[in-house]
C-alpha cells in the first residue's frame, strides 16, 4: 500500500524548492536592476564633468626673453580700465586718464619676468568647446620695444579646475592654455602700479634714503618752517617721513571740501625736489597733489602729476615732524 504521507512530504519539499528558487531569482534580478541603475546614475553624473580638451604641450614664453631689455612700453587693458607703463631714462612711469605717476619698478620687472618665462603652453585643438569667451579677453597686454616691435597677449577665462588660463599671443589663430602664476599682475588699475610712498622711491632720482634728503619745508596751520640736514633730530625726522605711505590714487569724482593750506617740499642733496599740496579733502582724509618734480641743479622738470589719498592721521604725523 503506497505511503501517502511520504508522497505528501516529497511534494512539500519540491514546492519549497521551487519557492526558494523563485525567491533567489527575484533577488538576483533586483541586484542586477540596482546595479544597472547605479551604473546609469554614474554615467549621468559624469556627463556634467568637463572633459579635458585635446591638447599638446610645447615649451615657450609669451615674449622672447632676448627682447626683454628693449621693452619700453606696456599697455594693460581690461573692459573698464587702461594703464600704460613706459620707460624713460631707465625708469618706469605709469599713465592713466591723464595722470602720470612713478610706477613701482619691482612690480613691472616681475611682470616682465612672468611674460618672458619659459613655460609649458598647451595648444588647444578643440577651442570652440573650451574657450566660450574667446572674443572677450579678461585682460590684454600690449608690449612694445625700442626696435619698433610689438606683441599683444590676450588673457581669457580659466579652465574648470582654475589651474590654467587660456591665452592668445599676437595674431595667432590657435589658442593656448598656460599656468596661472602671473594672475596677480593682470591688473589694469593704475593704483596697483603706483609707487606706494609719499616720498616716492621709484622716480628718476631712484631710491631716496633719509641721508639723501637735504631739506624739508612745510606750510601748514599758518606755520612756515624749514628743516635742514645736520640739524638736531633731522635724520630721525627724515626717516619717519620716508616710511609714510599714501592710500592710492585719489578719485577726481569725490566730493571734497577745503582743508586749509598744507604743502610739503622735499629736496635732496643732488637737487631733486618735489612739492606735495593738500588741495582738498573729505572727512578723515585729504588728497595730496604732486605736480612739481624738478632737479634744481640740472634744470630738469619731470612729467609726474598725480593725486593720492592720505588720512588725516598721516597729515598730522607729517606736521608733527616740524613741531618741537
């Protein structure tokens, strides 16, 4: 007689096996679907990551170093400003909007070093996808020399990780990408290039030390007084004066009021002389006008004419030098 109980048990085992197999298959299907979904999400995300353009590198400079010594004019321009730096008698001048000022020679020299530095230039082969603002340079620098040669370097935007900036050199069709080590000097604002001291250290007189100053004369608060080298405390006062800095170029559009008469005249033992006049000011500050640079020995007059902002505190420090 057949064992019905045994047959029933066997059917139960088979059914359990089928359920287990079906569950396992569904689990594998879920894992597969999740894997495919994860892969698609990754692909979607990667579609937004900028791809490096096709490029090839070469070693070159923006400007040939052999022409660096002959450079005598640099024009820096962006959308709103333009500053010209030009060399005269071995000294760099700055000019912007009718203002002529002593340029900080160390900054100009460093800019030239960056422009003549041998570096990797990456030729961009698919520029239409990379330089979207290729017709709108961030800054343009035009370099001229006394050999009647000129080169223009246009600087554009940066790549996605901001390690390189796109450039064009001269009239070349091909764009390049280069490291951004010179970004700090891509400045068209005149104030960046201006000598920062009230007694300028970058004129044709070169660096003026306290020992070079022969006399100081001030007219302020109804007092007219002259100090001369050799007098008691003169060297210390001259040292304090040459350490004072101004606050940059004064804007012509500011609303000023009369601060009263103030003028300071500095003269060196070599005959170099200039006068700074506080022509007007505003609350807590004034504007010093420099426009009478000359050499009393040679009869030479210099082109400098500029106005700088100074604080009331700085003016008081100057006046204190003349008050016992």
